[in-house]
C-alpha cells in the first residue's frame, strides 16, 4: 500500500514514517502535492503549532494552515483519489467541559480552537464527495520522547513541578505509539470513519497526572502552578493548558482497536525507560 504523509517532520509524523518504512512518502503542503498521486492512503498531520502565544498573526496561521491547507490537499486528491484520508484534528473541538464524559457525538464548543477544529474537519470530510473514506483523529495530549511531555518534565526533574490550579481538571492523553497505531488502524480498518478520539480509554485528572509523573521521575510534586501565572506566560493559549477534557475513544474501541497503553502509569514508565 502506498501512503502519503503531510507533516512528516513533526513529532507524530517522524514516528509514523519510521513505523511505515518503505511504503510511505512525505508530502509538503508548500509544494505542488504531486506526491499524493497514486497513493492508496493519505495521512494529513501538517499544521502550525498551537502551543504559542495566540497573537492575531498566530491565530491566522493556526487557522489557515489547518483549514486552507486541508482544503488544498482535498482539492488535489479529486482527480485521483486515495481510498482513505486520515486527517488530524484535536480534542480542542470539545472545549473545556468539567467532568462531562465526551465522545465523538458530543457537541463542539464555540471558542477559537473548537472553531478551527470544526472547519478543519469540514474540509477533510469534503473528500467523501468523491468516494474517499475519511477519518478525523481528535488527538489528545500525545506522550512520548519529545513533544509536550519534554516541556513538562523539566520543572519536575528540578523538584518544582506540581498540579495546575486545584488539579481537578481532566487530561485526555495518549501514548505516541497508540497515536501511530490508531493511524495505521484507521488506514486499514473500514469500520472506522468520521471523527475518532485519539485518546487513551482512561483519562486522568491533572492531580493524578502530576502524581504519576512525579512518582515515575522519583521527584516531589508540591508546588501548584496558579492559573494566573499561565495566563501571564501564555495569554489566551493558557486555556488549553488547564482545560478539562474527559474524553473517551468510543469510536476506536467500537471499531476494535486495542490500546497498547490504556493506563497512564504504564505509558509514562515505558517512555522514561
């Protein structure tokens, strides 16, 4: 099977390229997209990083890279469509929802990131007009050697890590190997289509996440991080750091995907080893 991947140089893309090996080729949205011609599957991971201050310019880059980039990709498929398009999305679709259990049929929020996710998924689903099976993977916090976990670990290693606010907010997380595994599963399994939460089946509160990470690093976690400090540091983007998202991967489980790392402790220990 021939597979084309956008965003191949990113945190998820690099591991996916390693896993798929000879049958995969990288495609740049900055190019002419000839690389998708003849592909049986297209995996779309490209997009401006969300983890930055959301200035007016940054917001436009985040939106245009995902919405307009996906539109251009889908338009390029029309003449010679693949069998399946696996397009990244994010649990930001749901916004911050307290203790509410969130599955793929839960309604979206109305904040900036949720609006981007809705438009992003809409553009991906246009490929269904010409017979492509589309899967939009709503990624949670992806844990691996790099990415967001690398930034989190420094204060914990220094012994000054701690929960955010009161720690009651829920974290939707997933191990990198399961992220890649779900992409492979989405390519091969016709049972999976539409939105699918790419999150582990056991979300945890921020307090529990903090405790498990501190234990895995053999460090204390006694210094809570006040929300106002995050607001000063990141501006509006801080809302995704302390959002409460109790997300379950209902679609993936129903389609038959088996998680390699369903629980946080096992995931973190595997990474830190």
